[in-house]
C-alpha cells in the first residue's frame, strides 16, 4: 500500500510539473507575464536598425529597467545595520565578508546609475549631431542654384570662395567631432555596463 501511494505521489508531481512547465507557464508568460526572455530596445518599429544600434538600445534600456524596477528596493545602510545587529551565528570574518559584498553592490549600483544618467541624455546628443548635419548640408545647398537635394561636397565647394570654403570645413569638422565623441562614449559606457552586469540582480 505504501509503495502504491509513493507511485501515486510521484505520478502527481510528474503531471504537475508537466502542466506547469509545458502548458501553464508558456500560456501565462506569453499573454500576461513580464516576458523577461525578450529584450526591449525602445526603438520604433521602423526603419531598419543595424545590430550595433539594437545592441546599444537593448542593453541600455535593460539597465534603465533595472534602475526603475529593482535598484529602488536596495537600502544598503539599513541592510548593513540589520546585519550587524542580527549577526547571530556569524563569525567576524563572515560578517565582514557580507558587509564588503553589500558595499560592492552599492558601488556597482552607483556605477549603473551613472550609466543610465548618461543614457537618458543620449537622444539629446543625437539631436545635436542631427542639427549639425542639417546646418552643414543647408550651408552647402545654399551654393547650388538648381535646388538639388542630393549634393556632393565637391558640387558646393566649387561655388565657394576661400572664406566660405573654410566655413564649410569648420561645419563639417564640428559634425565629425560630435559623431566621433559620441561613438567613443557609446563604447565606453557599454564596456562599463558589461563590467557590472553580475551586480544587476533582483
């Protein structure tokens, strides 16, 4: 009789796990859950985005989600105070290890906040580049009489005097410097985020 109940119990848990893992979880998370298996880039569904753009937006928006949903629950001072006051069963070495881990998490969270603060200003930086591009393109087009939209730098510079050509070069250099500066920052902040990824837990 006991073995029969054991087999029945085993059968119950096999069925339970099958229903939970193969039916209920897929249904619930497909229609109602947080869908944590997906990376939300925050990009509009158009136009085409290269992998580097999707990677940047995906990683930075995951960091932003972490700050808004998980990091706000972290209270380092209270956690450390509770640890010291309720240290029953912890020797000095273990206590100091937990305190050090808490402080490392705090430092990592501050780093993540710094990265997200940079990201929140990212679109303003891209707009600055777009404005510089528009300024440079409009200045070049102003030297063409046929109103062509697609022009080459050479088409415009052929119509300029030396002073105008130098101003066009300054506008182009400004645009290039803004693009290069932002590209370097993108790489820097992505690397910084990778280095603290293990501290991004709930």
